[in-house]
């Protein structure tokens, strides 16, 4: 779609990033699913309030990220080099983005008040919420603005794959358990591997645009090596979890994606050795490895 054809609604949907929202929702559901799997009492009010808070936090982060990106890269267009559209009258203005961010943050604060009134805010919940808020702002807002620092992917990985599931569980149970880490750490590794694989295609365009991401900070050779190390680490962590007593019912669904993960490993290994790159296939594989593992784990917790 050309810049002149874009509408504010289309820009709003794109900036809101439904794939990211869906990922956050599934990770939250995964954390809450631990309570279902253990057969403990489940509080649906806290569940829906927490899910709404996660979505609002993600939306505010997306709007603030785009707001400051348009200040930093005012002439970039999505079609030319992966940037964001200009404020040319057919897309959301910076003022509108700032208003949307303030609105979502205000709504999130109101939900926090409701959770406090319901007695759901324990010290552990407060700690996780505080870290999630700090990470989200540090990712998007100066002076930190980690999104193009080379560390933004690490912050987002911890926020989505660790803090969001922890919030889903803590709003039900109130305190941490080791099972939460055993379930989420492999997902953190797969998420970072996915991000590295997806950023490889735009590597030179991002350098030209002056952007810094994890792949650029590492360099493409070390970045691809880390990618493959993360794939292996993810499934190693799944095996360690099994040795530490995790139920087989929670282990075998995650192992189903091992062939896809190994294929992703092989693709990056081939690229590092100069083979022809099939970018579309690499994108599909990288997303599938993480997404299917996440889905199978969440599904198992809720129905197992």
C-alpha cells in the first residue's frame, strides 16, 4: 500500500501490532494456565483484569515507540527501508499517538486500582508490574530508548516471555514457583532466536538507516552463532526441566517442535556458509518454532 493510500485506521491497526498483542495474550494465558493445571482455585475477575492490563501496556509501548521513532527518523517510509510512515495527513499524527499512549496508560492505572481494591496486588505482583512498566518505558522512551540500542530485543524478551506469564500466574496464586521459570526460559531463548532470524534480512538496510538492533550490535557472524546457540539452549532447558521432575505431560508437547527448531538451526548454518537464502521460508520457520511451542504449552496447561 502506498503512503498516499494509507488511512488513519490502517495506520492505527499496524502500529497496534496485533501479532505482538496476540503473543502477549498467549504468554499471559500460559502463566494463568499453571493454576488450572495444578487444580488450584481460579479467579476469572483477576484473569480478565490482568489480561486487559497486559494489552494496554503493550499498546502504550507501541504508541510511544512509534511517536519517538517519528521524531528520530522523520523521513523514513515503511516501503523503502522498514521504517514508519511520514506524518503526511493520511496517517496518525504524533499528537494522536501521544494521546493514545496517555489514554492506554490511564486505563491501565484504573485497572491497577481495581486489582488493589480486589486484594490481588501482593508484593510479588507489585514487583512484576513495576518491572514490566519500567521495561516498557525504557524500551520506548528517551533517555533510555532501548528499541534501537541493540538491547531492546533482550528487554522485550524478558518482558513478554518472563514477566507477562509471571503476572498471569501471580494474579491467581500470589507467589512465585519454580515451574514458572522452567516453562518460560526455553520460550525466552526461542523468542530471541526468532528475533535474530527475522532481523537478518534487513541487516544492511537497518545499518543504512542508522538503526541499532541485537544482530547489528553482535555482527552477522556472531549473531547467527548466537541464534543457533539459543535454539540448542531452548531444547536443552526443556530436557533439564524434565530431569528436574517436570511432568511428562508438560514436556512432550514442547518437544514436538524440535524438528522445526533444528530446521531453523540448519537454515542459519547454511546462510553462514554462503548458501542461497530463502527469506520467506526462514521467516515462517522462525515464527513457527516459537509460536507453535508457545501454543502447545499453553494448550497443554489448560486442557491437561
